[in-house]
C-alpha cells in the first residue's frame, strides 16, 4: 500500500499545503502571497508571479519543479484578465505546458488569481508514443 504524505500549511487554516499520494503530488490552490504570507496586490502579472513562486516553493518540498507539473487549474476574478495572465504564466513554463483549465470565479481575499497544480513525481521517461 502506498503511503500518503501530507505537507502541512503554515497558515492557520484547515488544509495541507500539498498531499503526495503515490507518484502524484496535489497542491492546494495558491493565491498570490509573498514569502511571509501577506497577500500580494497589484496587477494580474504581479499576482500570477507571486502565486507561482509559492507553488515552486511547495513543489520543492518533494524535490519537484514546474517541469513536473502535469495539470493546472486557474481561477481568474475576471476573464478579461486572461491575456495578461497568460503572458505572466508563459514566462514560468516556457514550452513545457501542462494541461490546464481556466474559469472565472469570485476569489478569497478579493485577489484576481488562484492556481492549483498536480505534479508527477514518478520519473522522467516519456512513453514511446509521446513526443
């Protein structure tokens, strides 16, 4: 039986920062915060960069990077921010884009973006049919 590993949050809220189940790592949704846990305000680019920096820190707990991310869910406060969000997002993923869904929603703390990712920790060998 595969062990489940939980990485506790440093925030006083009832959730794990991430949960590893087998070869998958599931991160809780990340809103834009700085390293001290303060909400980052500003345009969608600043908020996106802050959220992704926190995601990178959480991935590192399992020796993972953004290259290991296979699935992303993005919530935007307004879909008119989609193009600006994509520009900031693209700067972190280069050409190794994971599968992604993006939806519009009212977000906690009145931020403009929340990002949730799942990563594969089970090796680097691609299937023969994948290019």
